[in-house]
């Protein structure tokens, strides 16, 4: 997930997310944790931020099939 945290830090710095332009990978990770969010690979290069409790639901798509039971 470091690549996702790095990408989010860059995007958040460019857009001034939360009024800040000093986001780091660690800062992103800490913010996500404090807000109980986790990155979820959605499709292609798309990533969604979803609540921990939603992400805990077992996957049923192609990645889950490849991982097996």
C-alpha cells in the first residue's frame, strides 16, 4: 500500500486536501486510520477509500477466485 499512500499524498498536496499541502505517506496512513478508512482497489488504476467495516467483507470477484478459499 505504500504506492497508494504516496499517490494520495501527492494528490492531496496538489489539491490542498483538508487545507494542507504537506501530506506525507505516513500522514496519509495516519489520517486514513484516524478516520477508519482503508484503500480498496476498485478497477484498473482506480482506488476507493472505504470504511474498515465495509472492507472487512469477504471479496467475491476475480481476485477472490484466484486466491481460493
